[in-house]
């Protein structure tokens, strides 16, 4: 299983070069920047690192076709792939922060994401270099789209950011990879991987053609108090604590309570305190345990055991979402995790 890292959206291009080269030196396989409205353009921010690095995969997660036309997505991805000499990736999904910023109400997410994947993937595989892409979908068109400026010989990778049944079924047939979201229990990952395998069989596609990844919060720090405070603070962004993500480990009543108290999680995220008022500590602890990997660094063997279980559940890759002091987390991952998995 390959280990990737995902960084906060507010990291600057200069900081990206510093931590990205550190990650590359420690044999971390991939580095992703999130496409958040509070950050600089993720594709452009990665360009300095793309030019300075030589091996690490570089990607943007997650871009929605509701915010950017698929042909423009393709141009952004292929431009980054040029600078990275064939090491660029992106994740396409139906949601994301930009939809709220833009006031976009979305419907028919499966068809829109599928069409976006098909257009971008055709471009990534060179469809517009010597010829033209003419795509006519129900939602999107790409007419006479050409990319004669592309010189990179290694195609960029196009992932589907999907987790639920209909989207997974679509992504298994349309993408180079699947990136699941916020699944921290190996049993839940295994169930999703089995579903993907069935979808691949139904589409007649070989398993080796699809990478399976999971986006997962990583809170492993030297200071135990800081570790759990950070984990509590960031719980809101774990699939926005949607009920479907909670019911595998909370009762219906407990999951409903979390929905009622969502404001407490929002406050803990916004004021950066990690103090979640009105929710029993046992429930908070189970959410942390089930949607993240959270342990003090002294107990990092427990984190490695969880990662081994994720690998056994069928993941090809895992993307660890880092927060405060990412360089410290990258060093810890490089020293303790990479030797176990990148053999």
C-alpha cells in the first residue's frame, strides 16, 4: 500500500516546496493539495514543487464539475502534468466547498461526475494531442477540444472522489482511481472495496486498472493533549459528520444527536478550541476512533497496525490528511510508516 499525504489548503507555494521535497526524500508516494475556497489555486500552487521535485506524485483534491467545466479541468491538470513531467493527478467529485460559495444547488451528481471523468480522462490519455475531443453529454460538451501543447509522455491520473453505491459503481467504470472519503474502520473499507470489485466485474474491467485510495484524517503527534485536541477540532470536516458515516459505529439515537448538535462541532472547528459542548465524550471518542487515525506518537505502532488492516481490506493507497505542523507529521510518517509499507 502506497502512502500519500494531504495538506491544509492555506499552505503557500514556498512551504509546499519545502514540505514536498521533505516528503519525497522520505519516499512518501504522493502529495495532495485541497481545492478549498480559503486557499490559493491548488493547481498553480503545486507548480513550484512540480518543477523542484522528481519522483513524488502531485495532485489536487477535490474538484467538482459544478464549479469548473471538465474541459477547463483537463487543461489545468495537463498543465500541471507538464511541469511535473507526468506526475500529476486530480480527484473529481460532486461536492466541495466551492458549491456553497457559488450558491450552486446540484442535482444528478452521478451523471455530471461521470461525464467530467470521461472528458478529463480522455484528455489525460492524449485524446486531444494529435486529434480532437468531441464529447456530447447530457450535461457537458467538449467541442473540437485540442491539446497540441502537451509533451508529457506519462498520462495524468484521474480519480473519482466517491464513496456511496451509485457513485462508486460509476467511478469504477470511468476513472483511473477511486478515492474514498473518511473511512477509518477496516471493516467499512473492506465492504466498500468488495462493492468496487463487483462493479468492476459488472463493467468487464480488470481490477489492476483501478487504484483504490482512502482519504483519512491523521492525528499522530508527540504531545498527547495536542493530538486529541486537533482530532476533536477537525471532526466537522470528516464527511461533515453525515449520518451515513456514523451509523456503522453509533446507534440511530446517537447519530441523530450528532446531527442535532452539529453546531457544537462547527464551533469547535471555527474557534480552533476542539471543545465540543453537549455531546457525550464517549460519542466523540468513537467518532475519532472510527473516522480518523488518532494516537500519540508514543503509540504509533497502533497507527501502523490500523494501516496494515487497511491494506488487508484492499486499499492500494491511503492519503493521510495532515493538519498542524505538517513537516513534523511527514518526518514521523517517513521514519515509522514508510519502512513498513514501501518495500
